[in-house]
């Protein structure tokens, strides 16, 4: 579903985009599987980012990166050895690796500030226990926009109105943009009035025309 959604986004094939993936976890390697704009891949298009390491590279727009975390688990195996050598019931450990799917990312255009598209993988402190009593540390994946002017985040949000997971039909887009224009114009005209800096999400117009759309909300 992630791959299908990301492949639905439009892009300019000739553009080269700087991509940075930061692995800020202590215990996990991050595997990055690269797919081209047609979904093709090969073993040579696989990268592994060690803990507390970073991968930076240029990406052609439309390429896709699927991120998984590599977790090493240990299971104890009891063997019965030679009693004369005191190896009875000696415990051995088998180490296994399993993958946790984190998500996928597809850069489709450069950012206005020319900052890299940055993906940060962080390790949370609490553990999640599976039914088989194995466990893993929860990982948080977030996109970082490093432009202090906030221009990047504004452009990304606006672009999502055009090319998001659910592109807006023309009539809906006009209603959404009209409401956004009113909200922003009120902020410009009344910069010191607190009431214009808040939105009631229960308002019917906001609920129907702003809340359902990621780009509009951001």
C-alpha cells in the first residue's frame, strides 16, 4: 500500500535531489532498499546504515527508498554434552536477525533552500513485547526540514495539496484554498489578536475542508 501510494505521486524525472538518512538508534542497523521510478531494484541497490551513522547521496526524483530496521535476537538452546567434561546442560545462544518495516520515502522535488530531504530514525526507550515474548525497541521515523525560514515546510505542505495521497478534486481544492486564504489573511490583518491564531476543529467548514487533507492542516 505504501509503495502504491508513493508511485502515484507525480515528479520531474530529470531532477537530482539530495537525500540524507540519519540512523540515530543505538542498537539497530537500518537497511535501505532503493527502487527506481519503475519499481525495479537489484542486490547492488541495497545500503545498510550502522547505528549512529548517516547516509547522504543524490537521488533522481521519483526513486523510492524502503526502510527496514535490522534487529538481532538471541535464543537460548540447551544441549547435553559429555558429563566428564562438565558440559551437561550447557547453554548455547543462537543469534538471529529479523527485519522491522519502518516505511518508505520518495523525494519528488528539491526543496527551496536546497537542503537535503532528511529522514531521521530514532530509538525510543520503552520496549514492545510480542506474543512470543520476543521484544523490540520502538523506533520513530520522521522527516526533518532543516530550513530555518520554514519555507521548505510551507512548500511541502502546499505541494501535497496537488500531489498528495488523495489529490483534491478541483471543486474541493477551490473550497480548501479559499478557506486557507481567509485564515491567513486574518492573521496578516490582525497579527496581535489571539482569536485569529486558533481554529476550532469542530467548526463544520474546517472539519470538512481542512482537517481531512494533510497539506491543508500543515
